[in-house]
């Protein structure tokens, strides 16, 4: 204890016994040492060190990963050394990791980690991964993360690192820092195109047993797990009117044509198959990417190119007033 003028200053060091310490303030007359001194006792109660946590130097970073990307590690070991105790009571700090699904359950924190994020307390490292190729090999049934069998979508998680002082619970103090894990929708980068598109079609109209013509273009995506919608339209972007014998399966992108309506002979219709990468932003101005297959269907009667062949017979000799019969064989190749 140090006296500064009429003020007594006492700073108990770490390790000083906790509890009540009695001090005596003695007063005496310096000029009359024979007079008895006057002692005034007073008590000082020493409590546990009171500190606050200074997180000024703590830095965390948001992390971004795209659905199906390889695993992204994020070590946070340096974070724990960035907290300061003021004053330095040298208390051991404890840390708690809390997870919050900002997309599906905002405001709900949980100690249980989501499938996308795991934490190794020994290495103090997060591992961030969403439906990567490595996960697909290790877990082909998607039992660990069922969403890997679904259409990708963007997600955001908030990870909170909560710091507590278990050695001094009376302070009821905690401090926390948070960062976000942003899982981007891989489908935003999806592009779509056709290889081996449907070419122009000439359909021969048969009177009996009209044949079914089918064809489909081959779709190429850079992200095959992403959704695509397709439709068959006229060149003007309208629905194909009935009466043409045309069918289309948007799931298989198969074009079909079957008709016996010979009134269509000599006509044509211009069509296009339009496929859209629904979640893509790779098109102009961030619009969805689109692939278009344009083609023309021309209708022709089966008899249009028919050629009449002469009948086949043999020469005969006959006489006046004699009965004569001549046989011939009609060609069976009249119609082509």
C-alpha cells in the first residue's frame, strides 16, 4: 500500500489472497514521540480480478464457396490470441462455436454444425464444403447431406465464436465475433447450348399407316445438375397450333411428327426449340442463358413424286375375224 498525500493506494497483485484484509492507519505526533500513537483499523475486501475482453484486434473474414466446389479450409487459430484482457487477469478463456442458417432458419443458433461446415477443435480449422465431387464419391447416397440430391440454391450461414470467462462467472461476461459462410448457387454460372440440333425436316404424308418421325437435339450444360426448361414454339414465339400433327416432350426435348392430313401438302411451318437455364445469370445483363434450335418442317404428299410406268405385255399376232385376248402386267412401282 502506498500513500500519496492524504490518499492510500493499494493494488493487490495477481495471487494476492482473496477476502478481507485489515489495515491499520497509525497517526502520531512527530514532535512529541512520547505521546502514544492513535491506530485506526480499516478493512479492505479483495475480490477476484475484474476484467473486460477487448476484441479490437480480432479479425474474421466472410468465406465464399460455390455449390460443388472442392472443400475450403478456414483456420481460426490466430483469432484466439487476438483477444486481450483489460486488465490482464490472465484468466483462461473458453470458446463456443454457434451456427445459424440465415437462409432457412434465421435467428436460430445451434451448437450442432450443419452438413456444409465442420470444425476441428484440435487444429482450430473449419472445413467448408457443399456437395463436392469428393463428397459424392464418399457418400453416393447423400445420407450425410440430403440436399446434394436436390437442385442447387444459394445459402448463407453465420458462424459465431463466443468467448466466456468461466473462472469469473459473476461477471456474466461474454464477447463474440461472427462471420458468414456464403454458399453460392453454382447454377448462376450455368451455360447451355445445343450440339447435333434438329435439321430441317421434310415429312411425307401417308394415306395409310402414317409414320412417326422423332428427333431431339443434344443439350450441353457446364453444370448438368442445374434445372433447364424447354418448349417448342413457332418462330414468332407462339404456341404451335393444333392440326399439324406435331408433339413435343419438354422433359426429353423430343420432337414428334405424325399425320395423314394430305391438306398439309405443300405447306411448311417454322419452329424453334427454346431451352432456358432457369437459375443462370450468364446471359446478357445477368439474364438466364438460352439455347435455341430453329428448323423448318415441310409437308409433302406421298404421291407427289409418283411416276406412272407402262404396263408390261408381249406382242401377239392375230387375224381378221379371229377372237383375240391380250394379257398385260401392271407395274407395282407406280407410286414412289
